[in-house]
C-alpha cells in the first residue's frame, strides 16, 4: 500500500488536490491503454480535474471560506463543511449552503463532486454505533477513517454494485474465477479481495475508493465495507470512452469542463489492511447497515441541494433560447418553461421541508426527514429527461445549426454572421448558446447526464416501491372507511 505524502490537517487547495492525485500514479486504463503521463494532463481528465480543483479553491475564498469550512473538533484547523456532522437544523442549513456554492461552480453537473462522498462517509460514521458488538464489525475503524479523511480533505470515489452478469432476483455466481469482487483470503495482515465492481464515477482521479456491500447480499465473502487508496497494489480502473469532445469551450462548453469519467474497478488480489476494514463476513450487517444508518437521509439532502442548482441552470438555458429567438409569446412555449419552474420550486420546497421536519436520530445526528427526500428523488429522475426534451423542442433546428469555433475564424464568417443571427443575439453568441444547449441534451456528455440522473439513486421503479411501502397510508384509508360507515 503506497502511503500518502504530506499530511495537510486542513481544507486543501486545488493545487494540492491535483498534485496529490498526480503523485498517486493510479492504474487507470482508457481505450485499451494505461495512463502513463500525469493524469491531470490527460485529455480525458484534465478538464474535470481543473473544475474539481476550483471547488477546493473556493474553500479558501475570502468571501466564501466561512460557508465552505468549519473548525475541526480535533485539530482546530478549518476543514471542509461537507464533513460536518449536523447536530441542529442550523447545521443542515450550513451544509445546504455549502453544497449549493460548490454546485453553482459547475451548474450542478458534477454528481460526484467531493461533497457527495464526504457526506456519505460522514453519514456512515455518524451511525457507526450500529456496528458495535456485531460479529466482524469494526466501528472504531470507520470513525478513525472519517477523522483521517476530514483532517486531510481526502477525495473519494466509491463502488456499491456488482457487474451485470445475471439480473435474476436470486443469482449465485458459479465461476472458477470471481466476477463480482469477493474476499478470497483472510490473513494476519487483512482481507484479500479479487473480482470487479461497478461503477466508480471519477475513478482514478480521487485519493481513495470506498467499497461497500450495500444490500441484497447472500454470500458471506461478498459482505464487506472498506476504503483503500486508489493506487493500492492490484487495483485497476478501466474507463469507458471519454465524452470530452475537445478542449474548445466554444464547441464543447460542458464536456470540456465537467465530464466525470465512469470506470469499472478491478481487484486483483488486493490486500485491505485490517485497520481499513469496517466490516466483513457479515451478511446481516451488509444488508442492513446502509438502511439503518443515516446514509440515505444525508446523501439525499446533498443530492437534492445539487439538483436544485441543476434545474436553475436548465431554466436559464430554456429562457435564454426563448429570448434569443423571440418565442416567448407562444402559450405552448410558456407552458414548457413553466414545467421547469414548477419542478424547481417543488424541489426547493421539499428540501426546506426535509430540514424543517428533521429529527435527532438515536446516535445524536440531526437527520433531515427522509420520506420527504424520497419524494424528491422520485420526482427528479422523471422530470430531468423531460427537461432535455423541452430544450430540444424549443431549440428545434437551431440545435443542428451549430458551426464550430473554427468556422467563425474562417472566410465564411460573413455568411454565418448574416444567416445565423437572431432577434436578440449576433450569430456567434447565438451559436454559443445553442452549442451549450446541445452539449447538455444531445452530445454524448449530455445523454450520459440524462442516464446518470435517471439512475442516480438506483432503479426509479424500485425507489417508488420503497416509498410506497414506507409511506403511512392507514390514516387516509380509515377516513374512507368512516364515510362508508
């Protein structure tokens, strides 16, 4: 296990983030080739790493520092607000403000910005007592790791799910070599893991990877939770094709900046030291910890805070299209824009409701109301694809009439200026706007965004079923019974 270099003991800067990831020399493969150079200079990663670095720099902004950091309970140094364990409703509001400052830096397009995984770890650590006294569980390891991550401002990716080999409800892998990652050995140094996991977004550009069996576990050797450095021996990230269209922010205004790579994680006899293991060989805990912990409440709170910013961005694009080609007088256009407004205000109301109805859990954490957040997470996967459709319907052929930056620096510039102008904008500005709308909804980056939001928290049908089963419908049934009597 390759150790870290410097210990920062405070919120890091963007330069520290990039330097740290470059030094790791993590095993990352893309298009059948290993990344050999500094990963921050690779075309597939340099844009997103620069955007991620900008987030860390906001922690040191003179005007934002008080919103982005808080005083560490152990070192007294400023640490990232995303690690804050909320004890009051005011703490929840502080976390929301922090998330939305970061989200506005990337328009809500970075679903795995560091605050998501920091929130995940904070939530699990806040519920570590659930593990106490249970077989093969190490709550102190989890608490120690949370403290280590907070004090060093670690960036993390994660993997929760197995490869899609057989989607039957009951499936036992029967292969000589493991497909899904599992423990193949336990010794005095730790556990040995072999196999693969899906789907590590930002895999290869974070300090660590958090690996958790998050439910549906039927085999003891697949029941575990741990975190290890991304450059652990035997660990490899196999990336999909990059959706970065190119360096030009004119041609690819979003993918050049915010394309978060997704990767398959391969464990080839990876040693996980005992001090890094949170639990292992415990099916019951693997199937119940995430549900009983504050994981869902806190991560949904972070997710909804980000998604609100993303809807604001969508609304901005929709209204910009309406204004530039002067279509605001049509009622069907107004109706489409209003769909986005309704979604935005609904999500904002649900977020505030979750905070207003927050309660202290049995371990002392102030949890936002989870049922309210479950309603929100049922709404967003359904409305976001509609947003893409609305932009396509409003932009129409304009989304196809989008020459490149080079075209505006060529002899045909005069033709473009004449024939691509709009009511409100000159040709270049109009094309910039429509390329932005295209990159959000029609490019490979944009369609990945739609798929990502559809399944961000799992299968939408399963999520709806969970809400149905959990929601108390009895009082309303009793009301119907009374009138029938």
